[in-house]
C-alpha cells in the first residue's frame, strides 16, 4: 500500500492540524497533573524554608539552655602583664588585690660538653625520678647543691630509658629521652667551646616537686655524663631551679605548682604571666547573655515573618502562598507560642515569665525586648534569669531547654513537620508515576490517530486517482462518439 509522508497531502485535508488539536486535547490531563505537582513542590519548598527558620530558633534556644552561659565571670586587672582571670562561678564576682611575687618554673639542667653528637658514649639504663629538693645551699656558679635532701614524689612512676648500641651517642640519648615520654624534654645546645655540645634536660612540669634526680645503671662514661642526685653526686649543672608560683590574694598567701592557679578565687582560674601587684575586678559577663536573648527574640520574629509570607494572600492576583490555610504550620505556631507563655515552675521569689526580664509579645504576634528592664534583671538577679531559660541536666525547666526540645519534637522522625513533609514527598512521587503512565497512554493514542489519518489520506488519494481516471475515460468515450 502506498504511504503518505506528510498528513493531508493525499487527501488535501488539514489532517496535520487536526492531529495536533487532538493531541492537545488528549494532553489536558497531563497539564492538570503538572499543575498539581507544581503546587505540591511549592509546598515542599515552603516546608523546607519553615524548617530552616525553626533551626535558627532552635540554635538560639539551645544557647540559652546552657547554664554555663549565665555563669561566665570576666576578670579585668588594673595592671597589665601580670595575670589574666576567668571564672564559671557567679559567686566569684568582686574586687581583689593580688600580688605575684614568683612565677612557677621548670627545672633545667645541662651536661658537660661533648666534642660531637655522633661519638658513642656508653650503654645502660637511665631512670629519672621527680621530687622536691630541700635544705642545703645552691652554688650559683656551678649550679650544684651541697647539703641538700631529695624527697621523691611517689605519685609519679619513673620510666626507665634503655641506651644501647643503637642510640648511645649524644644525639641518640637525646632522642631516646624524648621518645620515652618520661617527663623530660631533651635538646642539644652548642656553646662554641672546645667541647661545645651540651645535652639540656628540662622538666615538662613546673613546680618544686618536679625537680629531677637522674640515675644510670650502666657504663661509667654514661654514668659520668648523666648521674645527678641533688643529695649526692651531681654531674649536671642546674641552670633553672624548679619552683612554685607565689602570690597573695587579699593578703592571703598562696602557692601553686603551676602558673595556672585554680580556685585561689572560688570557681576561678588565674593565669600568671609576670610578677607585680594589681587589683582584679571580677564581674559577671552579662553582655553575652544579653546578646543570646536578643538573638532568640530575632529568631522567633524571623520565624513569624517566614510563616506570614508562606500563608499570605495576594488580592491582585487572587492567589495564596504555598502554605495558606496549612494546619501543620498553624499548629506549630500555636505550640511555640503556648510554650513561651506558659509560666515556669519555681519558688515564690523565682522568675516565671518572660515579661519579668522585659521580653513580651506585641499585637502583631512578634516579641520585643525592653533593654532597660533586661539590663536591670541581669544586674540584680542573674541567677533568676538563668533559671528562666536554663536548668541542670535531666531537668525540663527553662524556656531555652523547652523550646529546643519542642523544635526537636516537631522536626524529628514522626514529628508533625516531618510527617507533613514526607507525605508531600510521597504525593509528588505518585504524581510523577501517574504522569509517566498517562503520557505513555497519550502517546499511544496519538500514534493510533496518526496511523488512522495516514490510512485515510492514502484511501482518499487512491479514490481521487480513480475518479480522475474514470473522468478521463468518460471524456474520451464522449469524444469518440461524436
């Protein structure tokens, strides 16, 4: 059978146009499915925007739920270069007079000089004990004690260090000591003399109880290099004595093995960096609390703004936003507002509602902060403000902790927002499947129409050809009969 390559050519009919119109008509359900899928996709995107705003609110609430935020105390010394101070106990707030007369330091000692660092010295086992040197006198020139006693610190276990043919040079001994993690760091210094290479040993800890006593069980050369007992034979020269930090706080004498002095002021750490006298003002760091509360209010108001934009109605275009009338969003807003307006439990004198610190709801549903009232609450009752937002581990009290838990409940698996989001995702997937199936049916129907139109075109073309032939024959017969 003859075929037509272009519909309508054989029949001289607008079959191509008719087929296009039929295809458009058959595709109308696809257009409806696309519009429906677009609506659900917009709603899914809106839920994503809402979840992002909830995440910001949760972060702000979580910060306020931490009691440590309200317990930070900042120390400001009147003289710089002596100490720094910080505290996590509000009771440490106050003014203090501090005199630092001595900083804590590590003991440092050096060996006799060696010609080079690669010549073998001897083998044996090195043991380094730590303790306190008492009594006797120290020769400032030789760096050695006479008449002193050494009291070993029994809480620190010595780690024997083996020196053999693989590490019996000055460089090898240095590396072996460092690798042993025995509480000492070793290095080599070149003093420029005829035997310039000197092994330097420094205790890794400061304080009087970190003085070193070194004993060697092995070759005489190794013993002569390193044996060093402050109460006996001393082959090393002390270049810095182990000492405690010494200071007074409001006239009370304090010693510390470290320059990080803890609890001299309750709940505080003083970091000593120099000697001298200074006053220290310890004041609660309320500025960070103020910032955290303002950030929380901004996060809540941002959530409200996001919700308003997602539920708005455009009167000009007569169209609503993606979540207009959405019950999930409405219920979410209700739960959060209820959480913020429900008074906290507590004693008769405890703060129970946000308005007591100057945070309150406005007519438009947003929160506002009365800065003066907040500042007064923080300066007069910081502990009360802390309890309003935070609580100890295991407790559910505090707006910060409660809002953090509420947002977690809304967005977790099984939570209302997660359920709504998952439902829309499933619906979009089903719509995609329906679209694919319907598109296959439309294509099959249009293809059937195309084949039928092609057959019609061929048939009419054949009939036209027959008609033309018969007309010619009749005309010829008519002409011959004349």
